[in-house]
C-alpha cells in the first residue's frame, strides 16, 4: 500500500496484497449490484477510479487504490472494514479463477470450440480477481515472440464475447485452422484488415467468410 496518511477507521493491513485489495473492491461492488465504475460514482469518485486500466501503469508498475477512496467507498455503501476485508483475504480455493492455456497451444488451434471458447483438458485454472466476463480466459506467453509488446511470462486476458473495434488487438482463428495474434487496422462490411504483431506476420485482409472467430485482448500483465 502507498505511504499516504490513513483516514479515520482505516487500518492498513500489511499482509494484504495488491490483488487482494482490488479483489475486495470488485467483490464489494458486486454485492451492491454495481460495476466497479458504479461503485466509484456512488462514493463520489471519478467513474474511472477503479477501472482495470488504473490498476497498473503502462510499464507494469502496480497502482494501489488510495486509502481515501477506500474510506469513501465504505462510507457510501455502509460496509464495515471487517466486511470489506474478508473477501480479499479469502483462501485460494475460494478466489475466482479463469481457464489458462499456453499461447503456443492456442496458436495450434488447440483447446477451442467453434465459437472460440475453451474446451478440452489442456486448460488449467488460474486465480484472478473477479472478472466481469464469464467467457474470458487467459493465455500465457512462454517466449518473447511478441516482444516488445509482450514478453515471456506475461499473461493475456482474452474474450470471444467482447466487441471488436479498430485498433484492438485480437486473437483471430480462420476457417483454414490458423490462429494468429494481430491488431485490427480497419473494419468493413466485408471483413477486416489486420496487422501482425509478432514481428514476422504480414499485414493481411480476411473476409468475413474466412474468419471462424475473434477474441479481443482485454488486459495483459507486464
């Protein structure tokens, strides 16, 4: 946690991790029937305060919620500190998970159904704070083929349910059986113009009839 002064009623528990604190905020929002943005607005904070993009910097440094923002959330929801903390201190077996697969296996087209959703025995369960997408899954990079955008050990959170827009990075699977990571350069009624992001893939155009499914990259660990 940062070293700013704590508001009345807030005790900084040294044992809590970055993941646990953010998980506690997500869990509190869910109990209140809100999104993280909705929780922030209820507390009188900027709607983006708890967005996932605010939880780490572009260079991978972790960002913590301020103690002031947590105090405001507890006041706005009427939740006590003891109600807030147990959700973040839950045992690993109680924490939400996502299916995770090595990207190299995904590149072979293994482990996906016809709509790009995980199937088969190659997937493992990976602990991750509650994610508001029941179709999302994780891909782990085992090499630096996508450097400098992504590096070995990084994990990508991907969703076949998320809408795809120009500029998004996506996992695309063709009807010919090819699975590629790329960026959407242009969309049209006929298909997509894609830019390869692995340093070797060529820019290409895929007609709608050639695309089996697309899954958007929503988040990456750095």
